[in-house]
């Protein structure tokens, strides 16, 4: 049986390890003390089938059936103001959101102000139970005889017919190495003697606000302005607001930039009647993209036993079921379940 090491305990790595464990002996290594600590633990946790590049949408659609037990209704509401018609029309078309009246939009979000001139809505957007999905994938690894190890930061990687991965005093060996290290994917590649592909960690900030005006926000849809310059999403009786920032930073335990957050909250405030009077807490995560903003899945073109599972950006959870299945199909020699065009767009060979 093939021995495989998966580096990275976010949703990308855990899902890949689960799929690979059905046919291989898998060891999942995560440097932090818990799974899903970085980007996966700071996700907006939304499944929107039409959100992303064409290859992302294809993976979303292929993931839909698997996602169902983890989803709960949310809905999505796009808002436009005077002078934003062209961008509004483009966004509504991409998201397949039918236009509704502003009065109807206020039945979903009663705090919309009179600057709103257009709105579009559809119900087919869902919250994802992200923690349960991660834990279920981890349970699958263990049930199939694999190991899920946390607190194992990689310090050295050697390759001589097989892979040797050092985590301090711990040493792991395998025939195949899967790089699912998120923002650190290029660093892991360089450590392994593999050419980096230009993964860009982009910071995205988030603020948690008290429910505006004392409203019950539990049934509100996620709502946002044109061009994705901010969004707001109900969460546990509060409202999460993001400036939808994408600032390039080094791989790190990210934190929110106060000025960026303030600018995003101002953009949100221009659409609603209730002022932001208090931020309860704030944080940031890293959405890591390849140069073409499409996932990178499959064997490196120069080192075929080094498997990329990277560049998930903000689409990690919604693409994970299909992306992980595809990685396992490639590694285990099984027929792929996604189309040839999508396969080509995901291949590391494009770099």
C-alpha cells in the first residue's frame, strides 16, 4: 500500500487525507495545535454554487451533493446604488440573482437605507457547518487506519526516491507528499526542492458587530455591495462585516488592519440606517491564490510524487469535496469525476 504524507490541517489537507486514506496509508501533519486553525477556522462559511472562476464553479457543482448534510439556508442579497448599474448587472448575472424591488429587499434586511436603488436576491446560498465537516473528514482518516497529527511543524524535507519529512525530532517517510499547506504552500515546496508557483496569501479582515438596531438577524441573508467591496453575514445573533480586503502579506497568523477595517465598515454603513457604534471583536484570515486565482491540484510537472493541493483562495470549503476526490483519483490512479477542461485549468503544469 502506498504511504502518503499530507502537509496541512486545513480543509484542503483534511479532505484530501480522507479521500486518499481509502486506498493508501495516510499521515496528516499540521503544525498548529488544532485542525483548521488558520484560513479554515476564519472562513465566511458560505456555499454559493455560482461564486468563483469557471473551474471553481465546476468544483462547487461537483461538491453540491456531498455538501447537503452540512448546509443550512441563508440566501444572498446584492445591493446597488445610483451610478452602479453596470457593475450591479454584471454581478447579478454572474451570481444568477434575479432582480427584486428595493421594497422587497427591505423585507429581508429592514435596515437598508434610501441610497439603495437596486437589489437582487436568490435563496440558493447556504451556511456551511465547517467545523463538523473538518472533524468528519478527520474521522474518516482515522477510521481508515491513517494518522492525524497536530503540533508537528515541518522543519526539513528530503527526497531520495521516497520523502522524509522532519518535524523537530519526529521523522515521517512516504512515497508521495501532498502539499496542502495553504499560505505556506510555496514555502513547503521550496523546502522540498520543488519550484514554487507563486501562491499569494491575501489578508481578509472581519469584524463582529452587535445585531444592528436590536433586530433578530438570524434569518437575514448575506448581503453586499457591487464589486464585492464589503459584505455582511449573520452569525450567532451578531453581524459579521468584512471590507472584502485582499492585501498581500507574508504567510502568518493574520490579524485585521484597523484602517482597512474602518474603511470597510464605512462602506457598509453607506447602505444601512443603523450606524456602527461598536465592534465586539475583529480578526483576519489569509485567502491564498495562485497567480490565475484558480486552484492548483495534481502532481508537480517536474517532481510527480509531489502533489499540489493549494490555491483554494476563499473557496476551500465549498470546493473541498470535489477537489479532494479529484486529488485522490489522480494519486490512486482512478478515473476522474470532473471534465477535461476543468482538469486542465487545475493542473500545476499550467505554470
